[in-house]
C-alpha cells in the first residue's frame, strides 16, 4: 500500500523525477538543454516588466525625456517579444519530444511485460504495478500522473522558485517584517495544500485505481466483439450496465470525499493568503500615502506582490502534482526493474548449447503446486519421452494434463524435481533458444486480427512451399485460395471490411498450422481440436503424425480414438500417472484407459446408429 511518509518519501520522489530526467537525457541530451532554457526564460520573464516599468515611471516623473522613455518602452517590448517567441519555440520542441519519449517508454514497458515469465504475469501485485506504470502514458480513470504534466510541472516548479526568490528579495527591501509574514504564509498555505493533496491522492491510489480497472473491464465486456455472443445469449446488457453504474457510483462517493477535504483545506489556505496579501497592499498604499516610497516603487512592489502570489500558487500546484508523479514513478521504476523469472542467474550453466537433432525429454520426480496453493497439482511424476516419440496424455478434467504441459513450456517451475532435455535442466537453457525448440497449441488458442499469413508466420520468413504443404495437409488451402486477397486476407472485420470470419474449426486448423510452420522439434497439441468433428480430428491427428515424423509430439485429447496412432499413452489422475503403455497394452490391461475408451466408443456407436455419423 502506497502512502506518503515524509521526509524520506519526499526525497525518494525527488530522486525519481531526477531519474526520469536522467533517462530522458540518455535518449536526447538536447532536451535537457531545452529544459534549462525553458526554466531560465520562465523565471526571468516577469522581471522584464517589473524592471522596465520602474525605469519608465522614474523617467516620466524625473527627467521626463520622452525620447528616452520611448526607447525604454521599445526595449521592453522587444524583450517581451523575445521571451514569448523563444518560449513558443521551446514549447513546440517540448511537445514534439514528449510524444517521442512516450513511444520509447511504452515500447520499453511492453518489452518488459513480454519478458516476464507466465507465472509473473499472473501475479496480482505485478498486474497492479503494470497498470499503474501504464497510466503514466495513458492517464485513465485514476488520473495518477501524466508524463507531459510531470515534465512541464517540474520545470515550472524551478522557474516559480526562482521567481519567488527574486520577488522576495525585492519585497525584503520594502520591509523585512513583510518578508517574514509572506514567507510564513507561504509555508502554512503550502503545508495545508500538501495535506489536502495527500488525502486526495490516497483516495485515488487506494480506491479509485481498482474501481477504474473494474470499470475498464466491464466497458471492454460491453463493447468488445469477442464477448458479444455471451452478452446477447445471456441477455447480460442491463446487468453489465448496472454493474458499470454501480462502480461509477462508488467512484463518485470516493471522488466526493477526496474533493470535499481538498476544497475545505484549500479554502483555508487561500483565505490566509488573501488576508495577508490584502494587508501587504494596504501597507504599500500607506507607505505611498506617507511619501515614504515613490510612485515607481509602488509599481515595483505591487507587481512583485502579483508575481509573488502567482509563483506561490504555481509552486503549490506543481509541488502537489510532482509529489503524485514522484510517488507514481516509484511504481513505474519498480516495474521496470522487476527481474524476469525467465532469466537464468549467471554461472548457472547459462548459454550451454543444446543438440536439437534428437530430443529426449525427462521428468524426474516432478512435483508442482500453483503459487499460493497448498495442494500439489502434479505429484511424483517420472516420465521419459523418447526422440520422435508420439505421446498422448489422457485423463479426467482437472487431472493435471495442461499443468504438465505448462511445466514443460516453462510457464512455471517444478516445486520439486527436474525436467531435462537431452540431460540438461530446461531452466538452464536460454528462454529465447528454448522457445525455438518447443511449440504448443492450446484449447484457448488465439487468432489475431492480422492477415492470415501473419497469423501463420508472424514476422518470420518462411518458404511459401513449406506453408502450402502444411495448409494442404490441414485442408485449409482450398478455403484460402478462394479469397480475393488469398493468404494476405485480414482475419476478422475489426479493421478491414473485407476481412474474413473463419469458422471455429478453421481457426483451430489455422492455430495448428501456425505451430507446424514454426518447425520446432517438440510439438504439443493440448486439445485444440475440440471444435472439430471426431472425423476431422482423427484426420488431422493422422495427417499431423505424418508431418511430425521427425519431432517429439505430445497430444492431449478427450477423444480416446484420436490417440490410437500414438506410440504411447499416459493416463493421469489427480496429478499422477496411473497408466502408461501403447493403445493395445492399455486395452489389454483393462484399467482406466480401457474404461474411458469403451465408454466413448459406446457413446459414438449410439450416435452413429442414430445419425449415421461414424468416428
Ligand atoms: N493458474 C492456476 N492457478 C491455480 N490452480 C490452477 C491453475 N490452473 C489450473 N489449476 C488447477 O490445477 C488442476 C489441474 O488443472 P489442469 O488444467 O492441469 O487439468 P487438465 O487435466 O488439463 O483438465 P482439463 O481436461 O479440464 O483441461 C485443476 O484443479 C485446476 O483447477
């Protein structure tokens, strides 16, 4: 839970903003020069009129030389033009660069997220950190911080402090007492505003970010095409709209709470400032009335007081927004520093070369429980998958089949035991290299709103003949060749009216084709064929076996008949292997496999009799 603890926290926020500038400086040094110039121009600008007005009034009330007076007026205007033009140029550069930095930072954040292990991206703490880190670039419901405002406010703060010091020096010459009263007012009102901002920020950070995420999610459910079917079939429209409304109401309450405290405290601070400023104006007037100060001095003091008030307000609002930004940047930097669990500690067999010609996979006494769970999902598992073997895994729902695959894919590490490939612990192989030797298609595979070709190869280059052969084997080539743009046709109509919607079965074939195009020596199919008819599944698996002759393949299917072509079949129950052998062996044993197989055969035979559908 992030709450502000001073003064250590303030120092940390300050250092965070400094780190942000350091990071930006490493991308573009000139931006730092631009920032320094911006601060100087902004700091000095108000003194142009203060100084020249005094000189002009002195001239008018003294020598009264109109030529000199006009000269001063012209000089003041030229300097004013110079300050404004330079500010505009610096501002344009600033805005242009902020877009550039945003794109670099978002890229960095995305790469960081992609580099994290599967287990890490499931961690709610990390999900929260990522969400807050992204908010820097896309300020959402929670309105935490915006990169643009942070960069601008940090420069403004320094400029206001310089202005403040300048006018304080001028006001000191008016009266040291006035100086101290103004200083005390500044500290008290700033303190009050900071307390108000803390309270407001805590409401935002502790409550609204979560509500904001929820609302975002419901919004997605209501508008995203992929949920449209469920929403309509189950008539979820009103239910969802009510939920969004409910959370907006909750948000409203928290916003009211935050804003009420902020308003009351700010009003006290502002009243204090107005009273003190009024007192000082009165004092200046009295000094002029008593002829203690001249007309030009009255103008200088009044202008200085105006700059003092603006600088004070500026310091206060920048200070508040920068505290939020500094705090938020802590999460941002923490997220960027999260070490991926995929990274192998140095000196741990890193960079060992793996012979990928013949792959032998060994599970040695593997036990696994999901993070935060007490029960083991995989128990006491010993298994060897021999080079080019076709292995099927069957078992009831929840038996641990997919979990076993997730361990082999390094989404999680075994709690106990080892998984070896050609004798090497898989967790010692570089993740990029590892992902080249293994591929998988899951039940919940995704097709993307890109072209069919991109869905197959992403950004890789493959020979067209290789892709053709695979598409032909999976019976997809006919469908694709009839399309006007062929393999370049976009999938889905989200971005292209001419895009196509594939049937569930065609999508599954596409996902399998994608895995085959990757040409990895280990291929896993975790029941991606559920939408296919038993005949189509059987055909695909048999053709698939032909395409993967020189690969180690693992199949998970609830259709026993589809596993018959495999060299061996393992039956899992409650995380353990309870049977292992070829189809014939297991049928002879008349154990779990036999029972499952016979039940399904009976079921399909009944259907067959009724509907003349054969498996
Ligand atoms: N991310 C997770 N966190 C916690 N528990 C999980 C997670 N994923 C799966 N489980 C649990 O682990 C057990 C095994 O799940 P798994 O998906 O491996 O089974 P399965 O044999 O593939 O089942 P199915 O045939 O239904 O796909 C189940 O009890 C499931 O609830």
